[in-house]
C-alpha cells in the first residue's frame, strides 16, 4: 500500500533509502529488492534537526548527514512525514481521473475532508469494496471510499530542494501513518490479508493507531500522548533528570514500574476507545495489537498496555523477514533498533 505525494511516475526500483523524519529522531534504512525478497542493507538513527523542518537549507544538511551516517550508496530516497505535517483520511468522493480528483480536492477540501486545506498537495487511492459490493466496480462519477493524503505544497517543495542539495533524488513522500501497515504486510502477510489487527506506533509526541481489516486501513487515529509524556512523567515522579528517566524505561525497577504504570493508563484507555469505535462501526472484533516505536522495547510497557486493552498485545519486528547485510556493528544493534524502524521500512517498501 502506497500513497505518494506528489504522484510521481511509477518505475521499477531495486534499492531505495527510506527516511522517517521523526520529531526527535530521524530513522533511515536502505532496502534492496531482488524478485520477491527484500534485504536491509543499512540503518541509522540520527537526532532530528533543531531548526524547523520546513527550512530547506537546514533540512538539506540533515539529509546529507543521514545519508553519510547510513553509509548507503543509493541516491534514491522516499521520505515519510509525520502526523503534524501530513493528513491521511478516508472519505467518500466521486470516482474520476486522479488529476481531476486532485483539482476537486484542491478547491473543495472542506466538503469532503471537513476542513479547508489551502495550498496543499493531494493524492488518493480507491479503497476496495468488500462483500457483495466487491462484485460491482464503481462507475465514473459514483461516490466510493477513498484514502486521501494531503500535505502543504511548501513542505513538498522544501523536501525536494533539500533532497537535491543532499545529492538525493526524492522519489516519493508518504504520510508516516502508512509505514507500519506496509512493513506489517511484508512481515505478516497472512495476518495482514485475513485478520483484523491494530498497529500501534508510539512516537515521541504522538501515538498512532491503525486498524487493518483484511489488508485495508479501516481506521486511523492520532493520540496526543507519546514517549515524551511518559518519560517526563517518570522523571517527575522519581525526581530524576529526563535523560535518566529515558534510560530507565527499558530496565524498570519496581519503584519505576509503580511510577510508570499510572502514566500508561490514559494511553491504554484512548487506544481501547479507538478499538471500541472501530468494532461498533464495522461489527468486527480486533484480534491482536502490535506495538512499534522505541517504547515498545519495554516488556513492562507492552504487558501494561496488554492488560489495559484486554487483547493479545505484542511488540513486532518490522525487519524480521528481511535478509540482513548490515555492517558488523549494526548487526549487533538491530534487535534493539528494529521496533523504531517500522515507518522508515514501510516508506521504503511503498517505493519498491
């Protein structure tokens, strides 16, 4: 599943750099494709730039550092932009040629998306019909469900300028929300295609939940509670510095667990409410929850959220089925880094 902004001409690619521009940390991977097999050739994590990501010059310097740190030889890149920079929403819109639909959304975004989005770039894809409706293809002009993505035109222009200054060709820009779903499809194809599962990505400032119904994004939500609030709350409860609290989250003492447990309750309730909403709307039960993000490395956090949700909940490895051809030092780190790579890996797969 890929949603490109802007819609660039499709072409066959064998290798690409996937870059996840996170709020605090930029994650980058190089993924190669050979037939139906995928290989992780490099991965790196780098502190996000302090300057506004919209500043092309600062972003260009950052992308150059990302490329150097990754050691990748690929000059083609796909960039995933976060929930504060990209909108992803499902709406019923008339079926028409893609170019006409983008023009319609440009002038009538409020009618279909509920908000005015001036000077934005749009892209979309039809959500396949299910059940009896699947037998009849939608006709031109007929309303049908579509997944719509949007981002500010200036941001896309800045990303293109920045990539060029870093010596990269920007092949695609994708909303970060599609990343985990793309990576999960590769790693768990049976579950992806047949089950109802929730993908929860715990980011620095926000947590996203995407419910997949037999391989399609049926619900996406952004929750304003991420790792930053958990770490800050832990630091305040224990009277330690933020950096000390960050280091404690993986190997929690009993005292730290007692402090962190109540901080996870609001997140668990918000996730449960999202799942309940989906189940009520679709009359289908979510079977499992899969967690990604750096916070998902904590067994205590995974277990606490499992108890709050009342569902089978586990962390997952977005590079678990890939061949690994990483430098020796990265091979030793990949197990710890992997949960943070879901968006970057999914972005790369969108282009491949």
